[in-house]
C-alpha cells in the first residue's frame, strides 16, 4: 500500500482549513461559498487556475485555498537578512515632504506617503521610491493635489489661456471593459468581497490575486480599497485603474 499523509489547505477569505489524506501532491483546493466548501483539488498552479475558471462560471464566490501544510514538502530555505538601503532623501528633504503631507490639500494621499517616509527613516526595508519635491513635474504634483505655481514671465498674461486642441478633438480614454470595472467597483463599495472574479474584472492579472490573497494584511488592504472607492467615488477610481 502506498504511503499517505494528511495535507491542509486554507481558504484566504474565511480562514477555514481543509484536510485531505493522500499519497499525491496537491497545490490548492477550489472552494466556494461561506461557510467554504472544497469542490476540487489540483496538483499544479496551471491546473488550479483552469479549474477555478470552470467553477467560477457557475459559482461567483469560487477561489483558491492554497495548500499550507504538507509533511512531505521540502522546508523552504531560510531567507537572507534584508539589507536596508540608505534613504534616497536627505533629512531636510524628508522634513519638506512631511510638512507638505501634513497640509490640508494633501490629506487624501498623505497616509501612504507618510508611512513610506517612516520606512525610509527607520531602514525597515523596501519603500516606494521618493524623490525631492523639486524633481516632480507640474503634472505629477497636480496628481498629489498640490498646485504647481510658477511666476509669470515678462509679457505673459496674469492668467494663462485655456489649452486648445485646434481642429482635432481631444483623444478620449479607452473605455474597453469599463462596464465590468464599474460593476466590480460598485460591488466592492457595497461591501462585496474582493474575490478572484472581481479582481480580474478590474483588469488585474490573476497571478497577482494569488499573491495578494496570501498577504497577512490582505483584509486590511481590502478594507482600505473599499473605503477609498466610497470616499473618491467610482468614476475617480475607474480613471485610476
């Protein structure tokens, strides 16, 4: 008789675990519903993705529960200690960023950038790459809700004329898939779960969902995304996708 062992898969949404005694190697289980139920087990990532797509056609809540415990699995190699890179900004430039981010116009984007500055100062590992404020173009500063101001040159009117497109109409954004994205954003804003089908409807690659679902802070990040949609509105979030 072939030797067997018990493996365990965990649902990333509910945290429920599923055990199976087997002699085969499995990558993940396809689960549906809440409480979650395992409807299929798959041995390889590509088979899991294919089976998930098949089940999701009739069960919108379908997702992958990756195998998290396998007595036969080889132990993962010890991760090397990360080497903290020196901050990209000087102390004065960090202070300038911090003063700006505490100002009223910047509150909508301040929290994430302040956290990044804390990481840079403490050397706690990777953080978004930040440059001195003077390195940003007027358009990039406008995205941060910070008005770009420059003095008027001799001969210029005090108020610049509105930009003209000439005889050609302005190019409209590509709205392919916009209906699916709007529906997905409204689903999240209404309290719906960020399942794999919602993730793909937003235009994000499925492989990214697998990585996101295993993050320990996935629930907190999903709540933050839901709050941002409610705060900024579906139209603004659609333009940012």
